[in-house]
């Protein structure tokens, strides 16, 4: 396993553990704290985080993808998780937080764009791979 593969697999394992913890918190801890719509939004963040975490795990275990492609996909997807899912978590908890969340709504689409760029970079890397 190359250093890049190890880095991606370790990142995916840590992200998976965090995702499971967040999912459990969303399923059990939020029921009494926020409304159903906020719980649904929170779960959307968890779902997208897990999708991209699993994608990273598969990419890290693949020997057919170049290290350059892996590096860029890792960057795009981790930043996508932080911006997309992270902003959804904050927005879902705005009833509990005493911060102004009006600017955060602009971060969510940036995270989505980073997810798209990660998938496009993966496709490009696979397309040009000999």
C-alpha cells in the first residue's frame, strides 16, 4: 500500500467513524432538541458524508487509479464533506446555536460543487489512465 493509499484509507476510516457518531446523534440525540425538518436536513448531511467516505475508501484501496488522481479526489471530497455536510449540520442546529447562520447557506452549494469536481476529477483520471 502506497503512502497516498494509506493516507486515503486512514482518512476514510476516521471519516466513517465520525459519520457513524453523527448519524447516531441525529437519530437519537436530536429528537428532543430540533424539529423534524431539521433532523431530515441533518440526516442528508450524514448521508452525503457517508457516500463520499465510502468512495474514498474504495479509491484508496484501488491500485488502478494514479496517485495524482487520488490526491485531487481526496482534496475535493474532504473539502466537500466539510463545506456541504458541515454547513448542513450547523444549519440544522441553528435553533440551538446562538450564531448568525445567514451566511452559511452560501457554503453548502460550494461543498456540492467540490463533490462534483471530485467525481469529475476521478472520471478524468480514469479516462486518461493507460
